[in-house]
């Protein structure tokens, strides 16, 4: 008999709790009911400011937060819990629903703190917490803009949240004022020196900073507001945003008589259990052993603790590292450990470089031997190396660690102790990584990632993983194989620069030996991308893997399968009939593929050209199912038929498939286009996926299904078709040039130095100045595309290779035989293999 | 052009002409069908040496080795099975990836530009 868990609130932490519980509750012991206040499922509130880029709430969606298809979770948005009856163990929601619980988790989060200032409730005064708050701010900005052109705005609060709000206003085209009561910006994270530099860097971004003063009153003046500051300044603005911190929402717990912490928050023990053993509290509304945490990472730990407890395991909140590293309006800010030198006798070592705009401070023990904490502003590149050293003996002179040469130069990863946390997102220590290398035999960054999860979240520690491998004595060779010391990307550049057109020439000049099954297909792919005629032309034919060599997919009995291109999955009845007739006439097994096309199995080598002849005559062409090339662009029916479609997804899918067909790449490329946010084309599981919004297209990249699924990341949003195509052109060419052999875009993006931000810099903002070149290369590909099947049919020499036996042309392979299963031919192996299949 | 595997004890060997040398591309192979259904992969290296191996991939049972990529691994001339990619030594039939697996080798003889396969 299953028990009922009620979760009050559906923010990021509540979602993590449900996810963790459902992930582990294999026996289904809990039925979960989640009541949320906001009108939508939990979303990425940490990234709230990015909503201004697209005004598309889907961009903030958390994967799986709707629990679609999970009948053990009922999500009720827009209907918060209003009261708890602890005796009866039931809650009442705002709509009047009464729900029994066996366990209740309070995850009601925080409310924005609005200081008791006269006029704080006037129209034009906002807070900054939810998507709806941002919608309201946007509407106010637009109204003011209609009245007088350039509106003015002020933010009360110069901490993390205040600067986020200021960024949002800047992204709306305003030049906001920021009012902070403390003598510096981000008073909790940085010291006066760092705050001074931060003030300068932020002011350079067109923000007017007022520190050391409060807001004493807000007065309405027609349709404008006047904000009076404590220092006598008066700001004349159209809108004002309070973003001066948050307070735990503990009212539900208070009213139910639960104990509350001294500084607010529902008081819990280390297992996040409140004074009522059936009620837990997690996230920002909880006061765990008297301490309230305003960051998401500790909230996630609490969620996991409660999920484990509910499943009968012992778990306690391990405490949280409140170190932070973030980028505010492009300015790096990091603080860790005892950043403000509160430890008695501690010493501060400061390197202030106003010219380059960086401020770095280390706090060390009185004997200057132990690192206690630090602050980095303007350049936080040493953060990953320094944070794990907190509480440890310093490996060198403190000043050298933050000097111009940088910590990376001054301290090697060898200096880090084994318990130093390398990946703070997933709490992986240096010792665990060393164990993965020595004990589990991990010999690459990718292997470490899948073994330990280090580097799989924000990715900032990935360079450290490489250094740790090197420190363990693992050499990471980028050589393609024994014949080439170069990586695939290097060979690509060599071929591009030298205009070498054959494998023989390339291996003679840049490699050794005769080549192998690794380097030959890789070079064949490079030659094909750079346009060297038909893939079976001249020597190229012998470089190809068997699939490419016969332009079909070899199956387990040595026969091939044939997949004609069906762009976007759209096909006429007449063409469907042709495929059916071909299959019937050649005795082929047919199956619908996952990429919205039809696969014809069981063709022998000599049948292939005859099958193609029939298909080509009916207007089909190769679907490149055999190639490391663009496969399909899957689509939903979009506006053409669907009641919910927002754009013509089929039209775009057809256009993209025809544009990129035949493009040879390091691995196969899959794509998808969905006509609305329901995402029926599963575009986010593709190498590039497009999702329609009412404003245009959102482009996602680096997705993957298969054994290691990865949701694609949003690269750009709200673009029109021309811009979309331009960015896909650049993205694909950049990938084709720089990826390793057989590296899908997902793995490539994970290993790309600088990750998604770097990719966006390169292919959207053209930081390397190569976009013109990438687009030209794609234009070249598009202009010279020709159907490979037709190329064979038109050339007697190529055609002659399609025989099973050189001494008996026309005789099929006698070892190939079929039997009938479910009314279709399937292979039967005549000879028993001498060795078991693997 | 050199001819390898042309064994000295030709006495009991039956030689069958199968194709002209130019029908076998450099660094590639072709399959031949002999009496009794025996299939031989005739493989030609980039250095223009000819080898004859059983065409049947022992790991899958499919007759496909003539369609593998011809190259070298550690200096050993090899063909890679197109099914699961194991390499086979062209001279001995020894599988490089699995010590206990070896496939049949067939001697070849080239006369007047014609490739002959020998079966003992």
C-alpha cells in the first residue's frame, strides 16, 4: 500500500526532491502530490535574468518538471497549500482541496525582502523573483517608453540579486541606478577593495551606483516616481525594483505551530525534519539546525537528504560550502572560505591591478601557511584551484598564487590534497578522481566524467581533470592512430591548407605506413567535406568503411539495407507505393526508422544499383543512412495541421534537410524541428534541434539520444529563418572542422574549452572572425551537392564494383539465405560462426 | 609486383584463374567463388602485394572480408572485417585482436596478369 507525500511548493528544490525520490523509489512506495503557487511547473530561477533575452518561459524550463508519463506524481500548479491540519495529517489548498498526507515537505522558498519604506506599495514599484515579476517590469518599461522614449529605473539592493535585476533592466535597454545600503556592492561576497573595483567595472556598464545610502521614501509624481535616498539624492524614475535579498516563507509552518528559527525559516534537524516528525522543510524556507541558506546547491542537498529519509535510509545535511563564483554583466566575481578575514589573526594578501581590472585577495592564517579564503573580482580564473586549498597548507608564497603568472602556473594540481573538491557541482574530490584513474583505469577526461560525474554539470573543472590525468602520468594522446600523430582536427586543417586531395599523398607527407581502418575513413570524411568529387571516385573508394563503400548499411549477414531520403518525413502516397513495390519486387524486409523514413533490408551487393535505379527514377535520392553525415531532420506536422503549431515545422525541416544533405562530418548528424513547445519532434535529443515559438525559432545544439542521452542546449532564441540557417551553417562547419573522429556534437560540446559560452562567442558573436569563412564553406557544400546513388548509376566503372564475385558477376552470395518471420524475410545464417558474436 | 603465398609444393594444389590484376584495386579486395561454394577474398595492398584469405569473417559468419579496409597495423599487412572491425594478418590469417582465431590462407599465383587462386 503506497503512502502519500505532499510537497508544498514547486520551485527548483521541490523539483529536485520529487526527481530524487521518484528516481530511487523503484517499488513505488510513495504517491506524490505537489501543490505549487506559480502558474507553471518549477523553472530555472537561478537563470531568471536570461528570460529577458527571449521572453520565452520555455527557455527556463527544467527537464522533466512536468512529470509527464509518471502516474505516481500529481502536479497542481497555481493552487498553493493554505493550511496544515497536523492532527488529521491533511492540507487545504487555496482552491479548497483537502489532501491527506503521510509525509509533508515544505518547500515554499523565499519572498523578496521589501524594506518598510513609505511608498513601497505604489504602482511602478516591483520585486524580482518570478517570471510574472519580469513580465510586469517589462510591461512598465514599455508603457514608460511609449510615454517618453527612454525610461529611467532604479534597483534597491546592490547584492547578487540587485545586480541581477540591474542586468535585466540593462538588457531592456535602460541605464539603471543601483542603491546599496552597505558601503560597497555585493557586501556579502566581497571586501572593500573588491567592491571598489566592482563598482568601477559596473559603472563602466552604464549603471549608476549609490552605495552607503538607503531609500528613505518613494513618492508618486504624476505617472513617475521620485525615490529619496538617505544621502539627500533624489532619483526621478519610471519604475523601481526592490531586489534587496529574500526572507524565508515560513508562515505555513508558523501557523501550524511548528518551531521556527531565530532568523526565520522552519526549524529542522540535520535530516531536515521539523518539530513534527511527519513534516520536513527544504530549501530557502528551512532553517537547518538554525541556519538558512539562500543558494540553490544547499537546497538540492536538503532535497536529496529528505528523499533518502523518505525511502528509509539515514541521511543528514552535510552543511554547505557557500563559496560562489559568478559572472555578473560579464564581470567575474568569486569568493570562498573566510572571504572577509573574520578569523582572528588572519592576514590578507592583496594583488590589485586596476589597469587590467582585476582584484585578488587571499586570506591566510597568522603564520601565512594555511589558506583561509579569498576574493577574486574581474578575473576569477584561479578560483577552481584555490577553493579546494581552503584549510590546507599553501604550496607556495601566497602572493605568487594570485600574481600575474596566475595560480595555475604557480601551483600544480599535485599540490592539492586528496580531499580537495575538484568538482563542486557534484562533490567529487581529487582522491576520487585519482582512484578512477588508477583503480578504474580511466585514461581520458571523458572516462573520468562518466565514472565520477566530475565536470558533467557546469564544466568549469574540466581543464583541471586534464591536468590531474597528466599528473597521474596518463598521457593523453590526440594522435588519430599509429599512422598519424595529428588529431583529426589538425589533419583537417592540413588538408584544407595544403589542398591535398588523396590519402596516399597525405600519409606520404604527414604520416607513416599504409593506413588502417581508423585513419582511412577519417581522412575520407575530411576529403569529402572539403569537396573532392564522388566519395567512390578513384582512390577514395578504398578508404571508405564498407557502408560508405557500398552506399548502404551492411547488416549482420553481409547484406545491405537501403534508406531513401524522405526530407522532413514528408512523403506522397505515390512515393510510398514506389517504396512498397521496390521492397516487394526485390524481396526486402521493410521497417519504419526512428528518423521518419523507411529502411529496406536484405539487399545483396548486386541488387543495390538495380534498387537505386528504381528509386532514383521515382525521384528519390540517397538518404545517407550509411554515412557519417546528415541523416534526417525529423519534424512534427506544425502549423500545417496541428491546432497548437506556431510555425511551419515541416517546411523548415525539409529546407534544412535539403541544405545539409550529404555533408560529411566526424560522426552522424541528426536534427529535428518542432512546431511548438510540446516538442513532438524530440528536437532537443538531436545534434541540432529547432523549436518554434511565437517569436521565431529557438536553436538547440549538442543533444543526443542513445546510451548517453543529453538534452541539447539553447544556442540562440527567437531568430528568423535566415538567421537560423546562418547560425546552423556556422555551427555545423565549426563542429566538422574541430571535432575528433566519431565524436558526436554532444561529446564535442562537453569537451569544448569554454563550453556553450565559447561556442556562442564563436558562431554567434564571431569572436574568432571565422564566421564568414564557415558560411562560405557551407555555401560551397550546398552548391556542389550531388546524389551519390545517381553518381554510381551514371558511371560504368563504379557500377562494376557492385558484384558479389569478381569471377562470377551476377551470382549472388550463396551463404545469404532468408526465412520468413511475421510475414517478412529475415536473415538465417547458414554457416555457424567459429567464434561467438560480440 | 610480387607474388606471395605461392607455395612450392604445387603438386596437389588446384589453381583457378579468377580475374585480371587490374580488377583488384590497390589497397582493396574482391571476392571469388570457387567450385563447391568456397569463397576467397583476394586482397591487394597499397604496396602492390596480393594475398588470398577465406572470405568468411569468423566472428559473424558473413562472407565479407573482401569488403574490408586493407592497411597495416604495427607493420603487419591486414584487412579489417567490415562487421566488427577485427584485423587479420594477410600473410597468416591470424586475427590480431583474438589470439585463438586464425582463418584459412589461400596461395595466389599471377600469370600473364591473371590472378589464380590455389586450393589444396
